[in-house]
C-alpha cells in the first residue's frame, strides 16, 4: 500500500514534469521518503479483555430450520480461465525479477488468490465460485539437468515470501537431473507448487507432429516420466514450447495431460472437457500496464 502510494506520487510527479515548462512549479521535497517514519499505532489486546468479552451465543437464539429444501446452485460449466502471467528468466531486454516484485504488490493490493492448474483440477468448482479472484503465474524454461538461474531462484523466493505458488515449466532433456535442481523442484512440488512438463527437448510440438506423432508422444511422455521420478508426482499440465498447439489433442489427452497451456486465446474453457487448452499473457512494459492488459483480455 505504502509502496503503491509512493508509485502514485512518483507518477504524479512524472506527469507534472511533462507539463509545459511555464507551468512547472518547483518540485516539492517529499518528506515521507527521507523523514522519520510515523509511529505505528499499537493496539494492545490483553488476555483478560479477550476472556471477559467472549459471549457464548445461545442456541435458542437461532431460528429453527425451516423445511425449505436446500437449493444446490448449478454452476455454469463454461468458465473463465484465471488471468495467467507468463514469465521467463530475466534477460538484457526485460528484467522479470524487478517486474515480478512490482507485480506481486499489485496482486496483493487487489487481493487476488494465486493458484495453479493442478489446484483447479483438484478443486474444479473454484473457477465458478471464485471467478474474478483467481490468478496463475507461470515461469517457463527451467532445465532439470542444470542449476537454476540465480535470478529465477530469486523470483521463486519472492513468490514464496508472498505465499503464492506458481507453475514451473520444466524441460527435462537428458537422463541426468542436476541434484540441486531436482531437490529444489521436489521441495516446491511438496509445498503446493506445480511442476509442469515443457517437453523433453523444448520442441515445437506443432512441427514435431508434422514429422511424426511418435515424436510428440516421446517429447511429452518421456518428460513426464523424468519429472515424476524427481517430484513423485506425474504432471497433468503441458506448457507448449513456443506456444505451438498440436492438431491431435486426443493423443495428448491419452497421456493423461489435463491442461495444455499455450499463449493465444484460451480465455474460457468448458469444464466438462477431458482436456483443456488455456492461454497466457506475457509482461508488457511494466507491472501496472500488464495487469491492465490481463484485466482486459481475461475479463476479471
Ligand atoms: Zn519455453
């Protein structure tokens, strides 16, 4: 909240800085940034007062239940995909670590509940009952055979500190799994994070399918085997390399994949389907702009 206020103040300052020169007043010094912090009001609850105020509600106060039959609300099977952010490790063009710090503040401010695809699979009703409150964060291109980029570790730490789980798109590649990476992923998986397959060799599955359907099977199912070996949980989510979808979705379903995650479209889905395609959105300019775009695209 405080940070947002500061952002707002700096935005206002920026706007005023863009005004014609003649109108620009001297920039006021903001005391809040450098001054001593205002004292935090302390509220003291004593054990004594807690005890004395506790009142046990009398049972007789409760109105007797009527004979009205309980109406089970029927949930619309057509659901909105929770807005989903697609992240990669920071690079020279984009500092996703800095971006994520800002983005987490926005999610907190808007009281969004961050979930995973697996969580929705296990609690399918929530996309109806908690529509507009859910959010998914994915980080792609984590390679099982190599140490995880330290900036990605930092991104993961930020999410953990915020109490948010995320979905990690893991590329398995070789028979070898880096022991540290494997242990780290297992720990995350145990604490409710989702380890999704991002295929064995980060292969464009649309192109692979043109060559041979066997190639698609190998890319997905071998990768699932390797992830299961490390985490003890067989993935149910496939993150498509380059967002490229296949034609034969049934073949993917037969591998017991439930979520196919791409980039374009996929803002709604039919919860009765056996396999579901969902889309995502990458970062745009800054956290605030990206949140706005996600809001427009996923309509929450
Ligand atoms: Zn990728």
